[in-house]
C-alpha cells in the first residue's frame, strides 16, 4: 500500500484510534486493502480486545479506477453493506463476517471499526481448503438480496452478464485498440448469448473481490469473509471465477476447485453455470486489458496472456473447462 499511503493518512488514522481510546498494535507486515482504497490498522482496547480500523483514503485524481466507478463508491458500499448486515444479523450468527463496532461520521463515512478476526497460523495452502470456499460461497448465495437493492446511498454492484456488458461498453475507447474490430464484435455476440443462457437465474449476493486475502479461517476451522468494498448482486459464478483466476495455487488444485463447483450442476444448469463462469472470466480479461492499456499503452507486458484468457472464455470447451 505504500504507493497510496502518505504520512498525513497514517497520522489521521492514528488520531481516530486515539479518539476511540484504542492503541495501535504494530505488525511485522502491514495489512493491505485490496483496492488500495483504505488503510487497515490493528488496534487493542481495554481488556486486550482487538479491533480492525479501516480508514478510507482519498484517491489521487490520477488513479485509474474500474470502468464506471467513483472514488467514494468503495467506502459507501462497504459501510452500507455492514449497516445491512447489522439490520438482519448483528451478532453474525448466520453470515460469516466481522461484527461492526462503530461507523465513522460523514457521508460516506471516513472509517469503520470492526471486530478483529485472527487467522489460524500456517501457510495459506494449508489453512484455506476447498471446503472452506464452498461453505462461504454457499452462505453468500443464501443471504437475501431483495433488501440490498434500492438502499439509499448504497451503490450496489451488479455482477452479471448484463452488468458486465454495460461496463465493457464504457471501456470501448480503451480496449478497441488491443481487441480490434473483429474480436470486439465477437465479445458483443458472446455476451448477448451469455445473457440468454443466464437470464432468469436467481441473483445472489456477490462478494466482488473473493480472493485468498479476503478469506480468514480461524483456529477452529471456521471461515469468514472480509473486505466488502465491491459487494453486489448477480451472477452466482462470479466469485468462483474471480477466485479461480486470482489465486496462486498450483494448477491441479485450481482444476479440482472448478470441477467441484461445476460438478454440483447437471443438464441445463451445468450449461448455465459454464456460461456464468465464462462471462465472468471474459469480463475480468477485458478489465485487465483496459488497465494494461491505460497504464502501459501498447507495451502492456500481460497483453498476450489476457488476450489468450479472453479468447478461451469466448470459445469455452476444454481450453477453459477441465474434464
């Protein structure tokens, strides 16, 4: 986070801790916000109870945000989601997330104070298992989404093929150069077909940044989710695809993850699940291509890899789905 954190941010976050009568706990390695939008600090209160402060940062004007995103969306979304959880499950008996301790003033709030969830000691490969991911994805799918939609001041993300296509169209100027006209037309046709196959599926809660860094498994083997800055509703396969592409496990482990996910579906549901995964992967590939072009121009070192990923998603079949 060193690229976005300045001394004044750290001083301001520590001032919040002081006002809350909490003491910062130094760490050998700094906590990291996946979106580089907040400064997380571990703190301790009376009696040794530990907390996590998320102090939201002001984004520089030069920051490249995802297509259609505003700088304050992340803090609004996360604070709104925790307020939603507090209204339906304040003790977190049903949903595996930290409890809310306090919400800072302002609109959007400048900070959140959350329960600290310590992770079990050990390598990530040993701590986070396939079963933990399955449990978390199941809990996400079980949370009611109707009360999330239309909440005041809550810019909920729509993670589904229609939402993907809406974002991709706003990327046109940035990605046409690297995609070319023929591949761009293929993308349009692909998402039209993806909408046809996935339309009508019940939307579920989508974490939006479902990665190993945001999964915590405690000493009792219970998994939790943190960092809800990209939370939304939509495609039940989005979080699986996001994790599958971003995790750094060996290929056989990732193959088993995908096989287990798709193995729960048969017939038409299996086809719809494959379209759900393919559409999410295609969106992620195009999002990466946009970022690469805006930051590196035609010298993007990941250009070929991301074009290959996009083509695999557009084509489906054994190039994408293991058997």
